[in-house]
């Protein structure tokens, strides 16, 4: 099928124009053409937006160089091929110099179709190149705008330390660099960090202190290599972010945490002493008073004072963890003895709740290594929760084993037959002060600190804790702790 071709023929001889059209039709084109003889007709024909111009070199009222100059003045990008009855070196060179795409003789038009194809292909490539160049310029302007308006200071230096690019924030900070502490901004010799980026490092982060307006500020600095198309590292980029306020806030938060820890520890110590006295005297009164009504009142005092004492112990444990006070971590702890102690402490609660304890700790388990009082707190909290969430007639089971003889760790499981924990709430179970919806609904007493304390102690012993449960199906807490031949790092308590 013939290819349509919009054509402007600048020719004063109609026969020569017809000859050009016949050659194009023979080559498979379907010309849609206009003929012009004068400059006015030429300009008018350009308004029809032809694909190509075929122009005789010399006409009575204009020449091919005239047409080429008009195309340039009008800034019209249409290929022009000079077609002449004569050809010499001067006319050919002059035409090509002025922008002609090609130069053909009228008696050798066999080259006309290839010349047009070449001209049209060149036009398409030129249009693509202009589009690419325009996109490149737009992208460069976008990036330049981002860099110039970035709140961070940005600088790019070459391998000799010369600045290739800086943004407004960088230039704003540069003049204020202290003479006593010159900022990296003004250095020309590369630092070791900058050299590392040139030598192979992908990114280097660090902090630097600059003096800005007479005030020391801390900047987070990210340096990275700038690479050309061949992979050569020719420059180092640097982004400077002022983190002075962030550092100040962090320091203030640390101070607040310290004061909070001191306050909690002080209050807890002050509470523990009178609570210990209350529980001690309550035990004495229970032992010497047989009046049933008196005993019931004393038991209420004893039960609630012990609840408060447990809360105080949990607060103290968390306070010690947060404050970073070192605790002894090299004690050998016998698990059987640990379970016995915890069961003895919780015996009265189990009896009043009507819950049985089933201990399945075999003889010969390796000792745990760590802090005995903290590991005892783990068992007490887990067993206390198991009893609290069990109903009368339920059972709490404590079991222990070494699941993998190649890995020196003891696994402890505490299982109850209580109300269970819905799956959707288990992710929050070890969060401080979290209590399940069912516990709140049934008004089961607790602060939500016990499991948070357990998790922190277990993790400090390089152990793990998990849970298996579902609503109304009881719960099993699984604790894995290193045995004696795997010494953990010091616990900060």
C-alpha cells in the first residue's frame, strides 16, 4: 500500500515537478503536494506542514539558499532536499552548509526515494533527540529545585576537594564556620571519610559538630560516591542534617527516664517496708486468733497487702531494668528448688482458689545460670497468673525438659485450664499495663505488669518466651532459658 507523503515542491517548471512526482510514485509513495515558485508561495506552502521540501537550486524569484535561510528565520524544522539540473562543488557545499539535507541532480532521480527516507529518518531522530534533551533539562531543573529548597545542607566535591554543587542551605551555613573549628564546608583537602567514598564505600554516616552563629550544632552527615556512566567515582556528595534539637530532646528524655526511675524506686522502697510489716503482723494475728469473724478480716488485710507487695516488686524490677543497674548473673539455679519455692509462696492462693498444682520437673535437669531472684520472679508471675485465671477445680501444670540435647537450654512450660487468651490479643500480651478484654470484663484483679516483667527478665537471660492459647481453652506459657554450660551476658538490673 503506497505511503502518503506531504510534499512542498519549489520548482518553476511544472514538467520537472511532474517528473519528481512520478519517481516518488514509482518508489511506493503517494504524494500529497503543493508547488511554489515565489517566496510568498513558499511561506504559504510551509503553512500546510509538509513532511519534506524539494527545492530547485535556482528559480527566477528565489534560490535554494533563500529557502534555507527562510526556514531558519521562521524556526521551522522541515528537511529540504536541493534538486538541480547542475551540480558543482560550491553549490553543493553552500547548500549543505545552510542546512540542506541532501543535493540531487534532476537526471539522477533514482536517489530521490532513498534521500527522502534518509531525511525523514533524520528528522525523527532529531525530534527524539530534542525530546530527550528537553526531558533531561526538565529533570535537571526538578533536581536542582529539590536540592536548592531542601532543608538539609548539600554539597558535592570532586576528587580534589573542589565544590561542584552547593545548595542554599549549605551556602547559608558556610560563612558562619568557626575559625577555631573549621567546618567540613570550607575544606579543600579530602577527609579520610570522603576518600573512603572515592575508594569504594557506598555510603558513610557520621555526626559532626559545627559552630553556627556562635552556637555549636550537631549534624548528621551522609556521604556517598557520585558515579559517572562508566562506573568511575568522580565526586563525593554530602548531606548535612541538623539534629541538634533531636539530640537535646534525647538528652532530656534520658534525664526524665532517670528521674522517673529514681521516683519509682524510692516510692517502691518506701511502700515495701510498711507492707512487709503489715503482712508479718497479719500472719501473727492469724496464728493467735480463733474468732472466725476476726480471721476473715485479717485474711482480707493479708491478701490485699500481699497484692500490693507483688505490685511493688514488679515496679522495682522494671525500675531496675530501665535504670541499667547491674545485677549478678553468675548464680547456678536449680530448677526443682526454684519451682518448690514458688509453689510454697503461692500455696495459700491456690488453696483459696481451689486450684491444684501438678509439677513435672524430672530429676537431673541441668542448672540454669543467671540471677536467682529474677528467675524466681519469672516463675512466681507465671504461676500467679495461671492460678488467678483458673476456675475452682482447675489445674496448673509446671513442666520442664531439654528439648534439644545439642542446644544447652531448658524449656519450662506453665499450663492452666482457665479462661484462655483470644488469638487477636496475644501480640499485646507482654506489653506493660495490657490486660485482656475478658480479664477486665470479669473484674479479675491485676495491673498488666507481670508478663512485661517476665519478658524482660527472660530476654535479659538470653532466653525466649511464647504462648499457646485460645479463648476458653486455657493457656500455656513456654520459657526457654540457657543452661549452665551456656553463660549469658550480664543482665542490667
